[in-house]
C-alpha cells in the first residue's frame, strides 16, 4: 500500500491544480509556511494560483500504515520554473474513503539543506 501512495504523493506534487485537488479529502488540512493553516477550499485556491512543481525528489522516506490510514514522512527537494530549489520536511496523512485514497493532512517545514 505505501508504495502505491509514494507514487500518488509524487503525482500530487507534479499534477495540475484540478488533478491535485481531486486527491484531497473534504476535511483536508494543510500547514504551509508562510501561508499558515489551510482548509480544503483555501488549498484549492492556492493550487490554482501558483505554478506547479516541475521536479520533485523524496529522501529519508518513512511510512506507517493501517488498512485505512497511511502517514508518509520525507525530505523533499522540489523545483519550479525560474525559482530557487525548495527543501522541506513533510508529512502527508492519506485516508481510504470508499476504496480511494485521499489526502487528509499535509504539512511542510522548510529547511535550508
């Protein structure tokens, strides 16, 4: 299950806004510096307003899972066109709803290297 969700996680970072929004649970919360704590509606607005990532890499991957929940933790390195490299420690909690995996929670803590 976790292998499948690592692919979903990567796709979430790289997908267009509509496809990324499709992966969000109705109750999704995100904590993003410097934006703060975002509800699903604000997340979708943010995804629609910003350039999507062109490259993403995960390191120090860890996960814990049950039949209905999987938490991914990792160090990300990501790039957008014309922007500096972004690095952060991240967690994403995925929940199974009606057989589909949805993002329930995502958090990013920017790091320098």
